[in-house]
């Protein structure tokens, strides 16, 4: 089950970050010196993906511009002898990786965004990464861990983490069999249940490795929670015909769709940055003592 294609749904409006996202897509908000989308792309490439499908809307051009060539800027840096900076903007994508942009004409939900990628993905298994969910790891990235599990098991894999009971209404929640080596077969999955109705506190987060059969379910299901086509509902339908595993990844997830999540991620990555770590620690100590 080799995964070559990764899908990035990036059509959202990012209203929780207004006014910043009036002109800057939330996927382009920086964590230290790189936009959120770059972290997700790097994770997909590290997992073995070489075709990246960005599902966007007709108004958002910044993501495509970021991965396109910037001829004038490159020429200016080259003439100035700033080779290190030149390398940074030329190396956002390795030469063997291609980027494909697909337009989601209407905002009909995550499931619909994934379905829009079908003409590019075809009949092969694929990955879905939500850039809002930034997953920090000292070793292999979360998606790489999931791809390895999918390769061993031949099953689709969904990333999960435990959340407080009062937060189940913000996530897709799974009921899974007993976990072994971080994974368990999903028996049921429900979109945003109230705490008293949730089958567990295991929440789906923004990483998926999916069989291409998911597209048939996405094309046939009705709109669900919020009047949108829910990826969770399609996964629930997929359970009837093939196994789907819930996987507790090694790493820490930052919900960068929230302001505090973006702040926490920035602190974490600053503390790991070779040029900033010492100064960041010193500043944090000073700020906390004020």
C-alpha cells in the first residue's frame, strides 16, 4: 500500500484569525519562519509522497504563488550573492515533487474537498493532511508512521488522540478495538457527538491514509453535520467493506486553527530552532518573571 499522493484541503476562510486572514490564507500564517502549509508538505514528502494536490477556492492564490517560482526575487538574490536565501525559496519543493491545484467551487465541507481531488488521485490509496493540525515529532513524522502501518496492514489509517469529554462535540469520535502497538480497528465513527452520546474520547485529527474506495462513498452520501459532506460519514460507510485503523501517533499535535494553538506551536518550534533556541528560552524566562 504505497502512498504517492497527498491531498491538502486549503479552501477554508480562516475566520478565527480575522483580520489577518482577510488577505493572508491561514495556511500561510508563519510558525517561526515557515508557513503552516510548508510543515504539512514536508511531512508528506518525508512519508514518500511525490504528488501534492491542493484543494483551494477561486479567491485564494497565495498558496499557489508560494509554490511557484518567484523569478524577480530569485534574480535579485542571485545577483546579490545571497545563495542561502536563494536556496530557501527554491527548495520549498524538491525537484521530483509536483504540485497540482484543484478548485473547490463551493464550500461544501471536508468530504467534498477530498472528493474534488479524485481526478488527480485516481484509484490509488492516498493521504489527506489538514495543515491546521501541525504535528511536531522528534523522529519520523506522523504521516510517515501511518504510511508504515498502512503498508504492514493493508488498511486505511486515521490519526487519533484522546481529548477531554467536553470537547467531543468538536471532533469526529471513534470507537476502536483494543489497541496494540498504537493501533486498533475502528468499529464506529461519529461526527461531533455530544459528550453523553460519544462512543469514546478518541478524536480524529488531521491525518488520514485512505483507500480510493472512499471516493465512492463521498460521492453517494448526503450532507451531514452542518449541511456539509463529512469525511467522517464516508469513513463510517467504508467500515462496512474494509478495515480502517485508528492510530495514536508519536508526536504532539498543535491545533493551529486556534490562536492559542498557533502561539504554542511557535514557542515549541522556536525552542527547537538552532538559531533561536537560546534567545527564545532566555526571553521566556524573563517574560514569566515580570
